C-alpha cells in the first residue's frame, strides 16, 4: 500500500512539466569551451613533462656525484690498511 502511494506521489509531481527549448547557439558555446579547455591543458602538460625531466636529471646528477664521493673516500680508507697488509703478509701477491 505504501509503495503504491509513493508511486502516485512521484507520478503526480511530473504533471506540471513542460518541454524546454535549448538556447540559440548553446551547443556551439559548449564546443568552444571544450576546445579552449583542451588547449589550456595542453600548455600545462608540457610544463609537467619538463618538470619531470628536470627532476630526473637533478636526481641522476646527485646520485652520480655521491657515488664518486663515496668511491674516493673508500679508497682512502683502504689505503690506511696497506701497511698492516704488508707487515703481516696477508696477501703476498699485493704490494
């Protein structure tokens, strides 16, 4: 019973509806806005690509420079042990 009453309420609410005409040149305005938005997004997409490339280059430079700094410090540390290696003949083939 409640369901039938609800259906009648919904159908009665549709009685005053009238057909509406679309505004003149409404479709062309929508198309122009879509074209403008796509051009606007294209400008920002190149900016995003450039930012990502710059970030990758900077991170690579940072990693490579840290690698060479660590490599230089590791050779200095092993240089301190050459005297111990020679004194105790741990490795006969190295001098």
